[in-house]
């Protein structure tokens, strides 16, 4: 039943015209603080998911997907936002009026990392990184408690739809990877580290750094043959519901990635070796100490689910990691 509720929280078909009219770009402010972040309106539609040009089997078959409208963060989640969730004292320091709402105290915060999780790359306007998928979802719960707005991770299909921004080429700007330097931080131009968000050109949907800088979590379980079931069909808001700890889908490539990994259709997967140096057993639910290249981006569905559906999504218990 709980899995069904979580799926319902994503699948909102037949959106009313009045709601579509209210579907505009906006800036989410966190009441009483200096914190805010912009959200881009992504209109629904159909696209071809996957790549016929790629040699990667997990990107085939190319299939038609229908996506409902949603909002997506213009930028990857940055440290100034993420640290307010990570450290209660830091959150209080951002409070310029009033007090931190008491219900925020009930949110389980990450264990404090035993390493410098910036890996010496700095924090100012840079993407937060090295968190687990569970950690990213709990950040979304913290945001919901602070704002009353349901934020979540994108599905894999939503991510590719937003990355393509109406294109059907390997990159949203065409097939020539030489043009990546105008749009992305990757192995050729990043100097081996993350960069401030928003310095490169956005895609046609107003999304910055969708390629490179940090790779981005999606909600989906990774299955190399997930697309096969949709061959010759139209998949509506598809989700590979995560039931196992590994692997989950990661998209977009990072500052250390080669151009092939930055393509709109390119799929990657989380890996237990990202926790190899974690001395704990079970290993941390919160951090990947060997993954300084992973971050995330927020999504908000056009229709907010019920409270029951929202909490079912946020309160899914973490799976202990003994890998």
C-alpha cells in the first residue's frame, strides 16, 4: 500500500486548466531567512527517451514518453541551502526574523560527516555534494516543513525531458560535443573541481548546469533493461520505483566526466564503492565519502499530493548498507 501511495504522489494525470495557468517560474523564499531559490516551469509533453546513436545498451530502445507539467530548480542545490538542513546552528544563523519553526526540530538531520565533504573545493555558490539519495530526500522533507511545498527528486524521465528541453539530439544544443564548454563544467574545463552554479549558458527551459558540475540524483531504481517494456508504446510518467539500496539512477555527469557521460540520454548508477572508506558497519545512510561528483536538483509537481502521500514519500525507511 505504501509503495502505491508513493507512486500516486508522482502520477497526476489530467491537470485542470486553472492549475496550468498558474504554472509559471517563481522564486521560493524560506520565510524569515535570507534563503531562496528559483524554480523553472517545465510544461508537460511528449519526447523520445533514450538514444539510437549511442552504443550503450541501457539507452535502448528509444521510446515515446509523456510527462506531466512540473517545476525544476534552475540550479543544483547549493551548500548555503543544504547546510541549513545539515546543521541546526547554521540554519539559525540564516534566520533574520522570527525563530526556526518548532516542527523543524522533529526532522532527522544527517550525521555530521567525519571528512570535509567539500573535498577542498569550497562552498560559496557551489553545489552541495557527496550525499546519499536518502539524504537528498530528507533535505526535501526539511524544505517541506519550512515551506509547506512538496519538493522531491526528479524521476529519470522528468530529468531527461528537462535536459533535452525540446531537442532530440545528443545534447540539447546539438550533436557536437565541442560546444559543451559553453554549457557545462566537465573534465576539459573544470580544473578538477566543482564551480559556482549558473556561470554557463542554460538550456531552452532555463536550467543551468544540467550537464556537468555535479551529477544529479533521480528517484528511480537503475535497471539496464528498464526501457524494453515500453518498446512500441507510450510510457506516461514512468518510474522505476526503488526497492533496493543499489543501484539508483544518476544523470548528467560531473566536473570529472568525459563528454559522452554528459549526453541527455546517458545513464549512470550509484555504486557501493562510493562508501568504500566508510569505517562504520552498517555504513552511513547519509554520505558517500568517495563521491565528490554527486549532487541533486529539486522538482515540484504541478499538483501537490495529499499529506499522506507526501509523508509516505519522505518517510520511507533507509535500507542498511553492509556492502
